[in-house]
């Protein structure tokens, strides 16, 4: 899957999109097209550098992929905004949920959530997961903005 994502990044023109909603839609893997996505990312693409945008898109792609592959979600909601000098975005699904405290990590060969944390760490970002069995999952990423007028 990671190799597929790397190849997709090389062919993906999402960074050319002036709108974050369009960039996110271009980033979602093709095999997720049968899933219903609700997207409301109220943050102008111009607020971010290409590197920051690439990080945000990779994180959203990984969270959406996890929701479908592991959670068996049929509905994924992606939302984003700038609030109190921070970029906040979430990926919420109607999947089977899981226990975030006992989910597999890198030691068991699962690098998804660990990889997300590694991606957002240089941006001083945090990832919060709320989930329980049978009730879906909500992942929230918070990234402080250095200057709200020119965030990243």
C-alpha cells in the first residue's frame, strides 16, 4: 500500500489544485471511489506551502484508507477549518471502530497511525483518535499556525 501511495504521489496533480476540497478529492485513492465521502475543508489552498499541503493530503489519505480498509466504513466525513490560530481537520467514519489504546503499531507491522504522527510532528501537530467498537472512529489533527495570515 505504501508503494502504491508513493507512485500515486508521483502521478497526482493535487498540489496544482487551487482549492483544498479538489486537492483532497484528487488524493483519495481510486479504490475508495465506492465509499461515500462528505467533504468540507474550509481552508484556502493558498494558505499552505506545497510541503505542508502534501503532508495534510497524505494524512487525510491514510486516515480515509484506514477507515475503509480496517473499519469497513461506507461513509467518511472530512472537515477542516482554521480556528484560534490552528489548522483543525478531522476524518470521521461509520465503520466498526476499534480500541485506540490496543491497536497494532509498528512493532506488529502496522505503521499507519505512527506514520501520521511522524508526518505531523515537524509541524508540531497532534493526532487524537476517538473510537469504540461498533461506533466508528473520529481522528482529529491539530496543527498550530505560525502566523494566521500566512500559516505554513
